């Protein structure tokens, strides 16, 4: 039933069986918004208020983000597939055609998201080819009427309404 050798392609396909939301982790760096998309966002703790995301060691954006005092985390809404694709693409086009807001602390938030979390880095834990980043939540804004963007089986999906 189980194969003895797991290759990266099989593992990606297996991990894709678990649906996830998409979070944009962004900050203002010298007046320019920078950010990445992550499907690894999850809640961690109520006291203290912590969430986590995972960042690849090979990321060229994370080294700049991790130096910021505050990070904006936006859980993207179901209409924001284009925003997600741009955040996952070339760095110089990530914020084209996207409306965004920055906080006084330097976090950048994507307009139209279902959730905004104003965060700072609480801890970084090495985990294979990624680091698990624990983020402390300082402030938030929620809009539960906006359905989240869902990623499952290597494609975007929508939640069904009951």
C-alpha cells in the first residue's frame, strides 16, 4: 500500500490533498511594498496570540521581510486569485493591479482580504528546507462576509454555500 521511496513530486501531490487558505505576508521596505504568498498559514495560540507560516530557505523575499518591525498578514478572499498569482510570481509585479494599505508600523495589507493581522516575529524554527515562523498578533481586522481563497489539489477552489 505504501511506497518505500517518496519523491518530491509525490509529496507535493500528497500535501495538496489538504485544502488551505492563502495568506499574503507583506511589509513596507523603504516605501515599497514587498510580500509573498503562503498556503501554510495556521492559528497556533490564543495566549499569547500566535499564528504561523512556513518560509522556504530559498526565498529571496523572506530575508527582507524578516528584518521588519511589523508584518501584515492578509488572508486572501475568493476573488483574489490574481493577487495570489502575482504574489507568487516575479517580485517587481507582485503589487501591480492590487490595492493595499500600510500600517504605521510598516505592515502591508491587501485590500479585499477576509482577515488582516498586524504581526511581529515571535520565533523562527528550522524545519527541513523551510523555517516555521511564529508571528505574534498585535492587531486585527476581520470581514467574515468575504469567503476565503482556497487552494486544493494544485488549483484554486471556492467554498460551497449551504
